């Protein structure tokens, strides 16, 4: 690839790093389409939110819950009774585990662990959505869901 231009930068002070990034991006070739044409944006948001919740739930408990968590976002909708200048989105999700013992781990003593999961995931969802979020996470047991093709389909796998 031939040289397009030279942009002096400073790693020490950060001078012109933004300019360098802009120049690099302008020279990149267009990549492949990552989402099929006409894919529903809401579906993409549901997948992203589910992954944020799952990541928050697995944080710090990987040994106890190795890949035994699946999250399905049941609903994303704006709160209708809110003023236009103070929007709020309701996000309802179900977190599935395979055993009652895993459910107890996810919920924690008096719900403390689930509260941590919800707080972390809510912050990240708000950053993506751009509005405050009321996040409601329910935890359910779907016995051996990883081995059941019917449950795998229902959970989006």
C-alpha cells in the first residue's frame, strides 16, 4: 500500500491522535455488510442489551456459571406517561439458568447480586440508548436448556 500522507502525532501529549484516526478511517476500504438489508433495528438492540445483561451477570462468577446463562429481552418500549423532555425506556428481560442453585447465585443474598447486575447493565444500556432506562430482570430456571434444541431455539440460539 503506498503512503497516502504523513501525520505527526505525540503519544505523550496526544496531539493529533484524533486527526490520525480520521485520516486512517478515510483511507479504509468499505467493509462487508454486517447486518442483512432491512434487519430490524429493535432486534439488533435486543441482542445488544441481552449481551450486556449476560456479561454483567457473568462478571465475577465465571467459575460457578460457566456459560449457563442465557438472556432474552422481552420488551423495550418508551414510557408513555413521561414528558418529552424527560424520556424513560422500560426494558424487561428474562435471565435463564439451568439449575436452582445457579438461580440463587445470580440473585444473591436478598437480591444483592441481581441488583449489581441490573445497575451495571442499566448504565451500559442507557449509554447505548441515550435515555434513562428502567430495567426489570427476572431470573428463571430452564432445566438443561443447553442440551434441549427446542429451548435453544426459544432462547435465540
